[in-house]
């Protein structure tokens, strides 16, 4: 939107009965908006992922307000209480430890609960690691898929990795520093070493780092390093003509079909047509 006449500098006072989803800095405290500070100061109370983390932000800007814990461990208990308080005309802000609530945290659950109740909520925009990493990656950003943290269960994880390997859109992934090397090896296995990738570490902080090129070179870069900090991964989509059948996945499909009663020959014939391979290539996977 380029219509500057629609912009406003009006100081916003919290409305009764409204939940405010407030974006907070992902590293650099200077990224917080005046609007966010005003809401945090004047709502009835602030629901936060970790009261200790949010208190640091509040103290830095000389804001004293009531904080309550609201996280994945207690959200099922706290959501009914928050809804009750909103119906009693309180104004409430919800924040995560960093970034936008609702992205990989229970802010999504409370937003859904309020919509089901026919209640209003307002977003006070702020930093988001996924978008910050995407726009600095240099990879296509007009169309993308956000996967967040990949599931830990092997079958679910491999399903998403396969989708990423075939996806023409840019993919955004979150990962912990302790598990980054494992994920890079998995991406190498499913996508190949030449796929373009960018690792964003410690975004907006003093030691912000962008490591990119292809999966093989990034894997080598981190191989002997002790990795710390928040990690966001951007994976370039694949061109349809470059799509290479994943033989690890085909081998699994072959075993599944044989277990279901098909002969090796019949299963190989089916999978060869499905994946554009010679029957002998599939047959010889076992």
C-alpha cells in the first residue's frame, strides 16, 4: 500500500475487551515500536511466554505492568481465563520471548479460540525472524513456504523433507543450534549438495551472521564449529526440470509395496513409471 494519507501518528490507547498480539524484538531492543510500548504500558496486563524475558524489555523502557505466564505448557489453562477477563472488559497484550506471537507458539491457539468466540483481536506488528531472514537471503521471496520447526518423529520429518526437496517455492525453517548439523545432513540427503541455502544466525544482534551458497558448502562451514544462537534457514525452491527422484524415498516405497503383497517386479514397474526411472534402476535398489 503506497497511500501515505492512510498513515496515522495517533497515540493508541488500549480498548476494553480487546486482545493485542504484540511483536517484540528478536534481538535488538531498538526494533520495538512506540505503539507496542504504549500498548504494553497501558493494557490491564501482559501475557508472556517467559515473564523473566519480557521483564527485561519492560525494565529497559521503564514500564511496570502486571505480567502473567502464557506458554505451551499452560495455554490450555490460561486461555479460558484470558477470554473471561476480556469478556469482563479488560484489555490484554500477548507477547512471545521474541518476534511475533502466533508463529510457532500458543499465540496461534488463543487467536483461534477468540475467533471461535466471535471476539476481536488486534495485531501490533513487529519483528519476525522468518521474514527478516527471507528478505536478506537474496533468494526468491514473492512466494514461500514457512515450515517452522520440523517434527521430531522420523516419518513426519521425512515427509516434510521430501516436500521441501520437490517444492518450487522458497522454504523457511527454524532450528536450534544443537540440531542444525543434523538438519543440514538431512537436507543434503534429500535435496542434494547443490541446492542454494542461507543460514541466518543471531538476527539483529551484535554477532549477526549470514552463511550461504549451497548445502554442501554450508555443511562444511559448520562441520567443526560450536554453533550458538537462534537459527533461521532459507532453502531455495527447485525448478521442475531439475527435480531428481529421491532414491532413498523410492527404496522405502518399494519395501512398503512388497510388504503389502506386490512382487518385486510389479512394485519396481509401478515405481519406475511413477518416478520416470528405468525399471532396472528401481529393481536394483534392493
